C-alpha cells in the first residue's frame, strides 16, 4: 500500500511538471523540510486542520522522492520498526 502511494505521488508530480528536469536529492529533502516547517507553524497557531494537511504534504513529498528513486519505502519502514523494537529504553538517554 505504501509503495502504491509512492508511485501515485511520483506519477502525479511528474504529470504536473515537477520531474521535467533532474532534481538533486538535497532539493527534494529541502522541500520535505519546508513542509515539516509549515506543519510546525500550523501547530503553533493551533490550526489542527492545516496541521493535518501539512503532515499529508510531508508524506506526499516523501512518497514522491521514494517513487522517483524506486525506493521500497514500505519494506524500509517495516524493517526499521522491527529494529526499533530491540532498542533500549530511549536508546541512549536522549531527551527527544
């Protein structure tokens, strides 16, 4: 299901001209970061509807990136979640 969303997000972005020219991974990551910042701002303002929309934008940008690079995000997520189960409590005493 996740990989289908990646492919769909990529195909939509492609048809809208966002992949006409090759784009650096750093640029795509910066776009993801900008959506996270927009979500933060919506949360600061207490706008939960916009907050949810911005989180959706974060996912869509990530899906687009993975779709464009052929990354099996679904597999990566499940593998990472399994790995996280074995980590110690707050793994290393990090504050967050």
